[in-house]
């Protein structure tokens, strides 16, 4: 998993913006898979972070499939935001690394510490660190 610093993100062409978590949702409604979505709101903009499939199943399903990576993904987001409770992430402030309009947000950071979580490199890396 890529370990970013703010300086490295800026050198790679990212802009760093502050945002507030206004909603978190862990849901398997209407699509047969479970996803985590975090609604982030900045100064005049907003984005949903997440949307990654973490498992398969729905209410009434005969089988459910999940993964250790899906659980670790949730835990790493909570750790990045310094939140020991999932629902306590609402109201937290975060930093977002973005390349601009139309670019999906895949990297979020702690509002104070130079601590970042990169969704794409997390799932693409064979060896988690």
C-alpha cells in the first residue's frame, strides 16, 4: 500500500482540500453487495468517498461473501480519521487529495497529521503494510 505524505501528493499533481464528513453509510440495500460510502462536504463542493464493494449479499440471501480486505479497508479509514467508532466519523474533518473536477476521490487524510489512506493502492497491493 502506498504511503503518501502531503508533499508527495502535491508533487504528484494532487490538490489538498479540507472537508467534513457529513454522513457515513454501510449498506447492502438495492444492489446485492455491501459498500461503505462517506459523504464529504467542503467549501462549496461535496463528494462521496468509497463505493467499493466489500462483500456480496442482501437481506434474505442464502449466502454472504466478505473478505478480510473489506474489513481492513473499513478499519484503515477509521484509523486515518482517528475514530474508534464507525458512526463517530460523522462530524470529523478530513483532508482530500484530488486532481480536480471529475476525478474520483480515492485518497483521504487526517486533518492534522500527515497520515493518508489510498483506496486504490490498498486494493491493488498484494502485500498490505
